[in-house]
C-alpha cells in the first residue's frame, strides 16, 4: 500500500494532475524521490514476512535497505542545509513553489522517517526468528517512525500542518499516510521476530500482541479523529456563540436607539397640538412685556430641558427668531434654523433634524422642531418649539458602552449619503470621525458599507482600519441609521488558538498514554488471567459473605434443604418459625427435628419440588408439638443443593381475615334477618290494621252526623290515620321485597321498561299535561320489573313536584367508564343541595303531606333498586330550576 501511494504520486507528476501528489490545493506535494523510496521499501518489507529467507533474498533485501537508508540520510543532510538537487525530480519538469518553498524535493522530516524505516528494516532482516538482539531496535525505530507520522497527520487534521510557516519543506499528506502504513508493517514484523509463533503459548501471546497493536492503532485514530471533530465542533460552536453575542448586543443597542428616538418624538408630540402650551406661547409673543407670561413660559422650558436632559429648549417666532430659551444664554443663530422652522410650520408636522453641525468645527447636535398653532384662531401659526439634543450627554455614551470586557469591540452608527457611508458617532480607534469620516459604497468589504446597502445579520469584513472583523448589522426602525456591532477576528480567534494548542497537546499525551497503556497491557497479559481469577474468587467470597449476612438478618425465613432432607442452611427467622435454634437444626434432617411432618400436605409439596424440581407456593398452617398453631406463606424453589424455602409468618393476617369473615357472615345474617323482619312485620301488621280500618270506616258511615262535630272529626282522623298506616306498611313491604323477591338479571330494553312506567303513570301525565321525551335508550342487564318501578318513581316525583308550568321531563343515557348513566331531568320546583343526602332516606319528607301527598319512601326504593343493580344514584338541582336525577347501571354481558 505504501508503494501504491508512490505510484499514484508519480502518475500525478507525469500526467500533470497535482491533486494526486498532494491530496489538496495549497499543500506540499509528494516529491518524486520520496515516491521512488516508497517503491523500494514497500515491496522490500514483504520479504520480512518470509521465514526463513534464502541467501539470495537476504542479500537483495540488504542491498535495497542499505541503498534506501543511505539515500535518505544523504537527502536529510542536504534538505536540512537548504540544498535541493535536481536529481530528485527524476527527469520530470517540475517548477513552482508552495508557501514560498520549492516543490518536488524531499522534506528533511520525510528523509528522517526513511532513515528510521531503513534502520528498522535492516535490523529485522538481520534478526532470525526468536533472536531478540536486533528485533528490539527494529521495534524501536518503527515505533518512533509511527509516532512521528502520527504527529504530522495530527497537524494536518487540525488545520495547522507542521513546517508550513518555516524555511524547511514540510512533509506531504500522502507521504505521512504512506509512512503510517509502512511503519505499521515494520512494527508487526519486528514483534513477530520477538515473539515467534512456535509454541502454543507464544502463538497465543503473538495473537494477543497483534490484537493490542490493532487496539493501539484504533485508539490513536479514534483520539485523533475525536480531537479533530472536537476542534471543528468547538470552533463552530464558539463562532456561533460570538455571533449570537454580537447579534444580541446589536439588537439591544438597536432597541435602545429606537426607544430613545421614540421617546424624543413622544416629547415633541406632547406639545404638538397642546392648546394650553400654545396659549401660553401666544400670550407671551403677543405681550413680550408680560412678565408673568414670560416667567411661566420660561419655567416650562426649564422643566422640559431638565426633564429629558435636552441641551437647549427655545421658542422661535414665525420668522425663525429665538424669542425665549432655556438656558437663558445667547448663542449664535443657526443658519438653517429659520428655513427648517418655516418648513415645519408650513407642513404642520414635527420635524426631526438628524445628526448635524451648526458650524464646520462645532459640536454635533440633533433637533426636534414642533410647530405651534393658535387653534382658536383657525390654526394661525404662532412659532416653533425647538428641542436641541447633544448626543454626547447620553446617545454617544450609550453607543460606546459594551456589556462585556473587550479590547477591540465597538459599535458604529452610520447612514447613507449619496454614494458614501457617513459615520455618525466617534469611533474607538480613530478620533474626530462623527460626521467627518466617510467611506465610498464601492468598499464592499467594509461592514459599514454592507449595512448601508441593506445587509443584515452577521458578516465578516474589513473595518475602517483595514483590520478583519466579525460584525452584526441592524437597521434602526423609523430612521436612516444603520448600526454595526463589530469585533476584531484576531480577538475572537485568540482563545481558539490557545484551545488548539491544548487540543494538540492533549491528543499527543493521550496517544502516548494509549501506547503506554497498550504496552502495560501486553506486559501483564500472562499474569492478568490469574489475577482476574483471584479477584473473581475474592469477589465471589465477598459477595457470598454479604449475601449470607443479608439472608441471616432477613425478617423472612430462608432455609436450604439437601436431597437427604438435611438442613444445609437456615437463618434466624426460619429457625424462629420452627421455635428452634439454628444450631439445633443445622446438620439434622427435617424428619428428625419435626417427627410426623412427612404426613403433612406441606411435606408433599416439598417432596414434589425435591423430586420433580417444580416450584411450589402455599399457605400452610403449622402445628407445633405443644398443639399451638401458626400460619406461614411458603415459596419453595429447586436449587442445585436441593430445595430453598422462603417463609413468611402470616398468623396475624390470618387472624384478621378470619375475624373479618366472621363479621361479614354476622352482618349478612343480620341484614337478612332485618329484611325478613321488615317483610314479616309489614305482612303480619296488614291483617289487624285492615280490621281496624274496616271498623273505623264502618263507624264513620253509621254514626256520621249522629254524634257531635268533634266525634265526627276524631273518627275522620282515625280513618285517615288507618289509611296512611296501611299505605306505609304497603310501601315498607315493597321496600323489603327489593332484596328478597327480586328476579334474576336478564337483558332488558330500557325503552320498553320506560314505556311500561309511562303507561302506569298515564292518568297523572294526562292530568298534569306533562310533556315527556327521551333519547335512544340502551339494553341493560337487570330486573325489568324493578327498573319499571325505578323509572315510575322518578317520573312520578317529577310530576308531583311540578312548578307553575306544565311538567317537561326528559330521559337520556350515556356510557361512562363501563357503565350506563341514566338521567331524568324535569323543570319542577327543585331541591336545596343541603337536602341531597336526606331525600334518599326511608320515610324522609321535605314538604307537608297536605302540599304533596306520599309516604316518603319512593326515592329510598329507587336507591335500593339501583344498589341491587350495583350502581349509584345522585341528584343535581337548585330551588326553582328543576332537578336531574342520575343513576348508573354497569355494562354486563348476557
């Protein structure tokens, strides 16, 4: 491959293709003499792979190596002295220079590497396999050549090739690549002679050595590549950060300038069309001797001047003459002022006079001219308010300020005037530039010119000093101003140059460290295996010790049982579960310590795990010899030693579960007895109550009017009470039958259920004139007769508790989280939210029975029906705004 680089270079020289000789424009090409030596050393190095060499091959190699080394040594001295013989061109017509250095000649560094390559080749050639006398020098020469090549390649990768700025010819990039390949081959050859492949151990060591060489080469390439990529990334990121900083600073200053300009215009706008101020000016101008008017106006001018730190505030008459001013000092009349004031009065607009001088050597000012009119006299012109601004008081210092320390950073404010760019502020590195320094628009490399021509964003260019700079360009909205925030490239890249030096030093150190590390790894390869085994054994013992300590102190019981049912390991918790000590159990069998355990269900599970090697899990009630019992949760797992048992005492949990089960049974029995009592009581009470009601009604029919009025009233009370009592008993019986006489759940069409309920309420619906509507209703699983009762009670309540309007009732249903939610909405009298819980209690009423008849059990019955269907019922309502009852029924499959 090294010879291939030489052939490509010679072809490039012969065919006139410079790229084949240098791999890049502006780089030193490989000299023809260098290519010729690669053609010699490349094929010759293949001889080192043949073992043993016959005499002829040995002498051929010796002649080639010696000739190449002597030629390289001669060229090294000549090129170091600046002597470049034409014989190096091999008869090719080569002329020209690169960076002022002649091309077609060998670099002294290239010649030095050829000397190292020749010495390494000759030493390897003279060293038979296994003879290390000459092999180690061969390894040293090859290693030095590879390291030198790495340094040269690294300088190319990082963009700073060595010797390019000196008087000596630098090595070419193709030359360095060819040396890397040649050096790697010589390294491999010398190491093969130091560690031949004779014995198996040596062969393994050689293979490991080759692997380490490849690792070193990969590490070196990785380090160099990483360093290169990091440098490129760091430069890009650093440049981007500087551009963002310049952009942010330019944006900040542009916003400050825009805000400053808007504030000045706002000041002028405050007096433009101000009738009070215009009246004061009119009064003064019409009566200059009016001391009160003069004093008051002067106070206003002084206030304006101090408020916004104006340099001078004055009032001009329509002739442009200054009539009153603050401060009260005489100044030469400005030649332009009368014309500009007349123009402001004529246009009726506020006039902003940009940066200007009143005299060639005078200071720079900006001015605002505000036309004043007498609005009461048809906008008769009165004069002009002059607001004069000295930029040295605020504007220039604000432009000069830079938020971070910098030796070269500067902000420029410019505007275009004809074919020139005019600088509006004083510059950092040149004095007396404001409104004096100009730059022609043809100077397109200058950032100020770019800004004047409308360019925006970050640019590189040459500033007014002829120094390369990086600048951020912005326009100031509403003005002809352009802002340039710039910094010298030399200052920007100074940290990068230092960073590059650090990167090169770090890469060099890392490559050296990688080489040292690979060498140490190779040196220790024969003992590392045993050290690793020893470390692994120690780690295993430590891990086992920690694991055993953890097991010993666990709250759960842990025990290992051998195939002979002997305790191999047991922790304190497991021993405590058996109410014995570890010492009493270890070494003994389970059958010895717990006689009769082989007849238990637990032992059957243990035996199955021991014999079939199947895991088991169970909850076991253990009976101790004294007759006491305890519950344990057991997890049985097969292990190489036998079985492993993890036990957890769940006695307390079992006791609580048993207590809860007993309470649940008692509660169910109590509920059943209560329902039975309610049913029996209501059923058995009906017969005597029926007799009482019959006799009371008979008494009322026979003796009504035959006794006094009190007796008739008392008998009426008795009849009414008996009827109400009979209704209560009937409702109570219905309520009790919900849980005891309900039908099994089956598919029920909700719309059919609703139709039956409406049929039962037909009389009340016609009587009240109710309007009842419904959405499509789903099919559900439930007791259809009870669902009819549910709809009938809810709709009946809506009919009963109606308002002044005819009842409007709407029934709908929607799916929500695996259940159907039904709603019955009405426009009735509504319910106060305070009574939402009370209305579902048995026999609870919110209104007197004289107003709304009933027993108060209807909604209780609804709640019980819904709960039997495993749903919920609730209400949303406000007094006077109707009510909406909701109930849910879970979705069930048939």
